[in-house]
C-alpha cells in the first residue's frame, strides 16, 4: 500500500472522535492542537477527556480554547455522527472501528482507525514540529514504535538554528519571486545562502 503524504488544515473544522479511552485522549490532544472542533462520541469517557471539557472557565486561555472546541456525547456511535465532519478518528474496539469505517466509506470520508490498519483509510504520523518546519513519518500503521524512533532521531538531527534557516529561506523566496527566478535554480541558491551563514563564522579569527 502506497500512501500520499498530505498535510491538512483542520482549523475550525469539525472532526469526529469515536472512543473515550486513553488512546482517544491522546488523539484528542493532537486534534485540538491542530485547531479542530472535536466531537467525542463514546459510552464511557476517561477522566483525561472529561477534565478538558470542564475547563471552559480555566484561567489558561489555551485550555479555555480547547474546551470550547470540544463536545462530549455519552452514547454509542451512530452513522449520523458523521454528518458534516471533515475527518473521523476511530479509537474504539475493532468492532466499533469497523462500523465507523463502513459508515464513513459510504460517505466518502477518510478514517484514522488507531492501531487498526484494516479499518483505516488515513494514518496519523509521527510528527516533528520546530520553528515553522513540520516533518511527518509514517509506517502505514504497521510499525508505530518504529515511527516513534524515527521521529526522535530526526528531531535530534535538525539544526539547532533551524529558525535562522527558515528566515533565510523566506527572505530568499521573496527575492526569487520578485526576480522571477525559475524553480530549478532556487534550491542551489538557497544552499549557497545557508552556507554563507557559516562562512562568516569560519572567517572569524
């Protein structure tokens, strides 16, 4: 199975999370961090999820925003829960995940079935986020522990001054667009600009 790597903008968009256990709580954190509006549907909900919904009046603005962006529905999944959502995350039992996947397939919705590749059509990846750079790693749901190891390794390999690299790339791109520099000439120019950052350091006595 070959996957198409894709980054999606979930800010302000509705996502259904089926399941109320600790794995669902982890996925909820990821979805809220991405700005999604999440409806959690499950007959039983772990305290980690319930506590997030109770903090609408918390002093921390981030927790207030998270609480506003989530809703908890205490019951079993129903196909109508898929109405008007952009993405589905199934973090329940395999039987429930199969039910969610079948209902989503009929509506042409992608489903991330957590640790359940046969019922998944989308896979959440191991992610490294730093200074405006996002790197995602996937093993198609077959080896999540390897995904985690690769994520940690890549995080250590990234330069400590990555923010400077990002700003240099932004500045260079603005000049390329102004001067209509062709796409094939941009990568070598960026490499020269990044090398120049360190040439000045090497020249110091």
